C-alpha cells in the first residue's frame, strides 16, 4: 500500500483534496436545499386568502402558511421621533449620519458615517476622539399598515420590501410632507434639505448630525405577490430571517418553492461538478504519470 501511495503524483493528491472539499461543500448546500424545501413543504397553502372569513382565518392560527395575493395599503408610516410621514408610502426608512473622524490612506479625515466610528490615532500619535453616535437616532425602517385580504403583515416584512423594491431618494422629496415642521429634540436638529440636521450643512463640524428619509411608493409592490410566514392573531410574521419572505414573479406554489430554495440546489450542483472535474483531473494526472513510468521502464 505504501509503495502504491508513493507512486501517486503530488498533483493528483492535491486535486483529490480539492475535489473532496468541493464535494463536502456541495453536500452542505444540498442539505440546506432539502431543509429549505422541508420548511416550505410543511407550510399550509391558502388558495384564496382574500375570501377567508374571520372563522376560516382563525383555523390557521399559529401555523406556517403561504399564499398569493395583492397587497393593500391601509396606513401611513410615520417616524415616531420626528413625526415625518409620507402618504402613499409602503415603507419609510430613516437614515442618520454623523460627521466623524476616520482614516483614509493613513491620513485623518472627517466625513459622514451612519454608525459609531472608532477613535483615530494620527501619524505622530495624536488622538482624535469621535463623539458618541446617538443610537436612538439610528436607522429605522417602518412598514405602513399593509395587508393581503384579511391577513395583516407584521413590521418584519419591511425588510423583504426594502430588499425587493427601489427607494425614492430623500433630498427635496418631501417638503410637502411636513418635513418642514420643528419638533422637540435634544440634538439641535432643524428642518434641512428635505430632512433634518444640526450645524451648517455647507460647513459641517465634528458631531454634526444629518437625518434623511427614503421611501418605497405603495404602487411599487402592485400585482400578485407570494407570502410565507407564521400566522398569529391574524398577522403574518417572520418565522425566521431565512424562510419568512415575500416574492414576486411566481405563478404557482411549486414555482415559488423552487425560486425560494433553488439557489441552494444550483450551488450544490455547481460544487459537485467542480468536485467531479478535479477528481477526473487527478485520475488523468495519475494515468499520464503511470504511462510515462511504464514507457521509461520499457526503454530501460
């Protein structure tokens, strides 16, 4: 056995190791695909969600369900901090940034950042301390009162909508939507460029704040959509970040199932293909090496 192993070219061994790694990763992706399909298959399919009576809806209480339906917008998202509202919006996102120190190519610079930047040390040991970013002013995404038939959507679905539909840019978009009104705050924020800010927007200083908004128009999510989640109290909530979702472009439950889990299947197939190619290359290298050795033996 030892003599046989010594005859195996190093290249073949390396290729076999790589093939094993691809095969193992493909197996993991394949298991994830089967797990995603199992979760999907465990859900109860609601054929006509819009026609459900309260009693029929109650029968699905606490269950994982999936259904197709058109979205109905019944409310207006409003920022609880500033009171900013955008009528006709499906989702409203607050984006806050602070003017802080940072490093760029070993140079200390100042710029706008949406999170707490660490303190900075200069080339000569100078200490540049950043102010504390006010967490209560941080990013926030709000979903309007949205429902599909009698089923209301939980705020957790804001993430699905913001990942699927483009925002309308913030600056100058909602001077007509009460963004010019002042509010009581401890940050020195005043109406500024379609949002709020502190300090001079044309000459910012360390610690200045900037609050801007983006929103998704309700009409962006028109048409027939597919929803998946757990029903509780007539509200569809996110079961977990991996398998509670909303999609468009699907016509059947089977199509939605494959679209939801198919990427993992494609990943597994691709990895298995690479594993096979590497294994074939290892065999080819071994074969070429063996033939050469035999030829040399015959010539000797």
